[in-house]
């Protein structure tokens, strides 16, 4: 298997509401999207939104909500100010801030939010990692 992830699909309870949330971030939906499956290109990887019940049925696994599933999705910024701006924007769009932005033990600055369906995102500024011109991590 190649060391590469290409698509992360989130099962969402209210497809239209979730679609408005991500479009509210300024993200552009791909023309490859379908009526009930939205794709957002994220620079070499894509984020998909799909109705939760349909994704559950496709995986053959029942949906079981949890407080924390042991995974986060991270958005790395170019500054501490951008962390603050992103967290303010997602809160305005209906996300729940679970950890306000702050200096963290590893030397950066970050905070966490849950999107409308409870998926946990970290918004971080890491002074030890470089971002390429296109925003991809340079590691």
C-alpha cells in the first residue's frame, strides 16, 4: 500500500446544513460532487460529506456516537492570529469550541473545535513545521 491518503469522508446527519458550514469557511465544492456527496479538494487530499445513515449502511457498521473517537483532523495555519480567526469563523458558523486557542506544551499555538456532527478539528500554528506555497506541510 502506498503511503498516501486521498479522501476522508465524514458521515453527516444533515447534509445541507453541513454543506453550508464547510462552504461558509470559503471552501469550494468540486464539480465531481453529486447530489448527496460533496467533495472539497484540499491540496492532494479531499474531504467528502455524505449522509451518515448511508455511510453507515455502506460500511456495514452501526453508527455509535462518542465524545471522542481518538482521531482529530488538523488545519495548520501560518500564524497564531490565523488560528484565532479560524476558530472565530467556525464558531460563528455553529461549531463548538472544545479547547480555546492557547500556547501548548509542544511549543506551538492551537485550539480544537467540533463541527456540526461532532468531528474534532485542531487548528494549529506550529513554528517547527514549514508550509509550502500551496499550504501543504513540508515534512
